[in-house]
C-alpha cells in the first residue's frame, strides 16, 4: 500500500476568498484542459468537496493522481449522502452521490442520519479539478455547484446546527430531476432507487477507509459502518449473476478497455465512446433476469425491503414543494443568479391598499397564537447583544451584510434559500446568552405587537436551540417570563409561553427538554398560566417527522394539564393534521392550510372547534403558496373553520401581525363581519380564563361599534 504525505490544513484566507467563487462549466473546463493544460495550471485553485471514494487516499491521490494543496473536514447541512448512481449489476450496484437534504427526504440508514453530509474539502489546482470531472463522467454526468460548508473542529460528534460562518466549496452534483423538475430521460431507466439500492462492500470500504484516514467524526464513521452492503444471499441471485456476467460482462470489459486506450491526457474519453458507454450501462440496467435482486441483498433483510417505486411514483416523490424549491435554488446557484425566496420587506403592506378599513383593522383587539420568539431577533438587536456579550459577528470584509443594521436588514429581505435563511438565523441566536438577552428579545416583540393592536399573545420558544449551545433551560425561560410580566404591567398584553419541540432532532432530545421543564417546576402554573409554561408545541421541518413520534411527551403534557398544539398541514399532507389530532390530542393546529384537501377532516375540525393558527405572509415567503390569495381564508370562513391570523417569524420574513391583516384584506376584500368572526374565534380559541375572554370580547364589541359607520365596506 502506498504511503501518502500529510496534507496541510486549509488557510483562513483561502476560506474567506471562497465567498467570491462562482460555479464552473464542467464541460468547458474539461474541454479546455484537454486542449492545453498549461493555462489551467497557473490559474486559481478550487475548493472541492469530496464525500465518497475520493475521501480515500488510495483512490484520490493514488489511482486518480490528484495532488491536493490543502484540506479540511466539513459539515454540509444542505446535502445528504445517498447511493443512487448506476453501476454494474451484481458487482457494483450503485455509487455515492448527494441529494438535497429536504425534510421529506429519507436517509439511507434505518437509524436515520439527520445532521447533513460530512466530508473533506480539498484545495486543488484547476487542472486537477478538470481531471476529477473527466474521471467522473467527462462533465456531462454532473453539474458543478457551490455549497455552504462549515469547518468541523476535531471532535467525535457532529453538530446539528452549526452557528459559525460557512465558506463556499465546489462539488459535483447529479440531481435526479432537471431544471424543469422532470426526471431526466436516462435516469428514468438507469438510476437506482436511493432508498433501496445497496453499495458493494468493496466500494463502501473505500468510503469508510477514507473517513478514518481523514479523521472524520467518530459519530459519522459509525453511521457509515452501519450501512448494509450488497451481498449475494440467494440461489436466484447466483443464477442471475451468472447469466448477466456471461452475456453482458464482455461488453462492459470492452468499454473499459477502450476507455483506457483512447482517453486523452486528462482522462477524458471520446464523445462517441461516452455515448456508447451510457447506452451499454442503460441496457445492462434492465438486463438482469431477476428485477432488483442485483441491487439489494435479500433473504434475512426481506422485511426491510422497500417497494421499488414506478416512474410515476418517483416523479411524485421528487416533486414535493420542498424539492421544487431546493431544485430551483440549486439551479440559481449554477447560474449565479440569486432569486430571493422571500420578497423584499417593503413589499409587505403596512397600510391596506384602500385606507378605508385600515383604522378598523389596526384597532381590532388581536390575539396572536403563532409567533416564534427566536424569529423576532431583529438586526438591531443582533448588533446590540453581540456588543453586550462580546460576541464576534462575521467581519464585513467576509460578509458585507454585517456592515450595519441597515445592511443586515436588507440582507434579511433577500434570502436565497432555506439554507441561506438558517445560516443567518443560527448566527443570530448565538448572541442570546444571558436571561436579560431573552428578556430584551421578547420585549422587542411585545412593544411592536402592542403598536399593532395585540392584546393577548401565546408565544412559542425552542429551548433545544439554546440548550444545545450550552445555554441553560432556566436562563431562557426566566428571561422570557420577565418580559411577559413587564408586557402585562406596562402594555396590557396578557401572554402564555408555549414550549416547542424541534421535530428534526432525535425524540430523545425532546424527552430531555420535557424532563428539564418538569425539574424546573415550569409546568406548575397558576390558574391562567401566568408564571410558567402553559402549553406544548411541535415545530421545525414537518415532512418526514410525523407527530406520532412525540406522543409520549404530549401524553405527559396532557396529564400535567398543559394545552397542546402542533405545526401540521403546512408542507405535510392532511395525515399530519389527523395524526396530531389523534395521537397528540392537540386543541390547535399551527398553519393547517392543506386542510382543504380533505373535506371529511375539515368537517371534523369544524365540529371539534379546532383552531388553526394561519400565517399568510410566512406561507408566501417560504413558498407554501405562491401568493396570499392562495391561503384558504375565504374557504375557511365559508366552511366555518376557526382560525387566527399570525406573523410566525416577523424579523426575518418582514411582516408583523398588522402586516398580515392588511395582506389578507388586500387579497380577499373582507367585510367587517368577516373580521368580527376572525377576531371572535381568535379570542375564543385562546388559552385564557373566561374573565380575560370577556374583557377581550368587550373590546371587540367597542371596536365594531366605533367603526360601525364603515358598514359592510370591504376595500
């Protein structure tokens, strides 16, 4: 075995410089290198992300002859490891690839790796990068994309949500769908189902050996080691292998021989040979006599086998809302044209198009039920708390957004992807350290809410986002409760605190959070929950993390007298709503806009007087709908569905509660009685005592009477 010299670690200067990189045209790069190697050798270097067999020195530096200048271990939250590139039936069933880490995507291992892709970023010459592309399909099989990478310090574990600054690296990406969200023609035929195919033991060993050589976190190495490999386990497979090898192996060997003899100096085969090779592999993918037995071990694992989807089923799976959004983002990266997923903050109305009803809407006594306190961290407060706690924000030289409050506010208006939003979100919450920080955060929300006419607020918080950073549970709750007490004293706003579980984290983490709240006595409330935690919620990525996973915590919460709600029916289908009702026994559904897809379930929601907490501007911003008119406000009103209108994460999405009221009015032209119904249902659905409800209903009557001269005007 060859001995390879250690490679230096990537410098901070090179990492910072990566932020100015742009995607490369793989085919042009390989073509130019094949014609003249010298110019590329003198060009700038490329940061290349490796995650498969290129982790292994024997493959990367030995067989391929790449000479890395430096390297560093990284976490890539936006991607996940998958095995969906076609190989040789029975010998090499599939090869490694990456897929977008969307909430509905299932990870390969049954234990579910949920922390993103772990790999190595190599600094290589442009010439060597061209060689990598050539040996990976000559530039036609992959796209070059830029992804956010987070440096991994030497550790045994992988962080779920890194809070430090990312850098950019190139990687080769072979999406299953094209820019129009359609399955690629050849992929309909040859691509293995990533949830079914298994890599060979030989190929997986290259990856695990490379992970060990690069000293990737032990947690990730353990995950790789648990992946099952393809082995022959039945007589039928043995017969199939013999038949296949006898008929097709000569053609495959011929292709490999011609490739070696005819490839150019950078390892690129002639175009005609590449097409012939693709044709042979496409046909061979359907040549095995026993369908799918060449891609997965059978016998003892039969019970874990997933049914291989048809083409139509695959198209459906790959066309979910999250995948469409993520694919659009990837293609914007390729063209380097960043289209915001969120419209400019100035797009959101602070005044209705016609001011006739605006004073009435502003005066309505509002109840807010869907507000994430962490989503209220304004750019101004980010700078204030960073200075207070001596926390370093990214340098304006590396991220100009942090030049001033104004530039960060502008940056918030132009998120390019969910990953882009989350990067700023987690950098932001890193400034929350002391109880006073959490008090300032909540107080900033309450003062804005008061200006918008909020009289009662039931606010969410995510303790796991803070305890994972080493901030104590008590610190978080005590800070928020201090602001709540002050808001009631000075602003007349009553409030309740709702503790949410992050559904993308392990259920065990939610159980630990529940135990911390119990140990701190935070569920021992007064009659109206003035001092402690009044309810439980469930948020974060919905699809793939069903409500049933959290029924133990919700059962305990019910036994302790806690109110219960859960995010459902925003991206997930209506079974997420029924699952929350049936297994979590929730009284409310957060979002719930997909309820209209199930008429029977909608009748049940009406009959059981379940309140939906709808967030119109957030739905548009995160592309659950294209515009406000697609939020089913009119449908819900006509069907008798109870709902409130809320702001979700206003500091990032640009719209507090009055902005949402105005947006709904502009889209639907509601009359005063419609608004009376909405506000009345909001009050009746609040987790407060009858005395407070009576006070709020009295304020509603006063508002209606004061503005009665407007009659039934709707614009």
